């Protein structure tokens, strides 16, 4: 369907506001149950927003209108169109309607743009973008914006997906990275696609991967988006690595934030290097004073207690011991099962005591 929009006049038509509907101009499939919907202004106005912001679409689904919020996946450096990339879940209503019914030539009402999960306006920084699933969309918008700006780009882009076929906008990202060497892409999948070779990273993101992917992560501003459990895990990893969480930013699928005062507070446990703690090795009848930033393994060694260990990074599981009392901050990298954790076991190499702790050794 041909769209009756004169884009050649857009530079003189002003800036789009949400008083005007959006006219769908393209629908591009990205992955199973995922598509990018691009829109233009019927009057030819340009779009102005910050990379990482979101729109709220008014969708006329059967049974009544629903309002759905989507991160803008396009870049403000390309102001003639604006796009959202949407993924339908099993219980999706509005997104399912978009995938099944929204076509070029149709209009939808929208409010926005809004949101504070954005890049700084002028300060040039090194970035580490971490995402999972459709949480890739703000990272995609930010990377495209930096790519179009063309100066001092330094991005390490980490995305986690179930399978390679689920990686959204993979070709677009690879095209940008192929032309700008300082955009580094890292895709991590849990399973291979059937009958196709995958040579990238497998498994789940962990501290070891972060260190291998971006050895200078302490120098980078981190922007994270994905399901809440994923973002919780990323925060735990970074805290365990000693990252300055003042430089950490995240966006939520469920409740995008419009103002800074709406930012949620996280109950993150951050070991304090000045806070005193203690570890009692009950079978050895030894108690040692320490700090919250000391590992149980280091305290044991300093007290002459032998705990077998291997990798010292939470991978091999050799240093598994049973905790009988107290709390620890443990960020492991796959070396212990959830069943063992539920039974009171910890990995001494990556567990830090919070207050008084007792270990059955």
C-alpha cells in the first residue's frame, strides 16, 4: 500500500507530538513472534526523542482498548521515522494484535516519547550494554545513535537469547560492528538452532564471561535491560566484581520509568569493606574476625583451615562447604546447584560473610 505522506517536506513541518497519530509504514519480522513496526507522521513532521526512551501505544484490541509501552528501537539520529520492536509472549494481548493485524497504512494513537533510561547528552563514555530477550531494544537504539554520531564510539554489546534464531536485529548490529571496530558484539545462547552451527558463547551470562568480554568493565557505564530475574542476576554479578553501582543503569520491561523519583529501590546486598564480620569453623573450634569483603576461603586460609579449592571463581565447586548459621553474599558462576544452596551449602571462594557466620568444617 502506498502511503500518502510527503517526507520531502518534513524538515519544514515541525516536530511530531502525540496529538497526531502514527502512520505505520513498515513491518519487518525479526525473530519468532517478534517484529519491528516503523511509523511516520502523516503530516511529515520529524521525531525528536532520546535513545532509550519509550512510547505508549493505544491498541484497539477486541474487547476494548489496551495501552502498551514499548521502547523505541530506532535512533533519533534518523528522525523521519520512529520504530518499536515488539515480542509476543504466551499471554500477550496488545502485542499479539499488533503482530496479527497492524499493517502499513494503518494508524495508531501514541503518547510520549518519555523515559529517563537514556545516554548522557554530551559526555563521551565507554559503555557496556547488557540485555536479554526483547530487552535488546534500548541497547539497539543507543548503539545506532552512537554509530550515526560517528565519533569516539566505545561499546561492548552483550545480548543473551534462548537460541540464535531469537537474537533480535542481529544483522543490523553486525552491519554496524563490521564498519566500526570499537563496537564489539557478544551473543550468548542457551541452546543451538537445529541443524545450524553456532560458534559463539553458550550458557548463561556469568562473572567469568563479563571479564572475558569486557576486561575493562570497571571503566564502563553499564546499561542493562531484560526480565527482572536477569537484571537482578546482573546486579549481583557486578556487585561481586566490585563494580561502582553508581554507574549502573537499568530499565524494566514491566514498569518503564518516566521520572527519576520513580526509580525503584533494590534490596541489593553490597559487602562493606569497613564492616566487620566473623567466621566460625565449628568442627575446628576456630573463630576468625574479618571484613564483609573477605571470602570465606580467604578467612579459612588465614586461620590455618584447609578447604580444598580449585578455580577460586565459583565454577568448579571444589570448595563447597555447609553453612550452619548466618548469611553470606555469594555470587557463583555455575559451580553449585540450587538444591545445594537450599540445603545450606555455599562455595567458600565466592562467599563473603555478612555479620557472624558458622561453617561446618
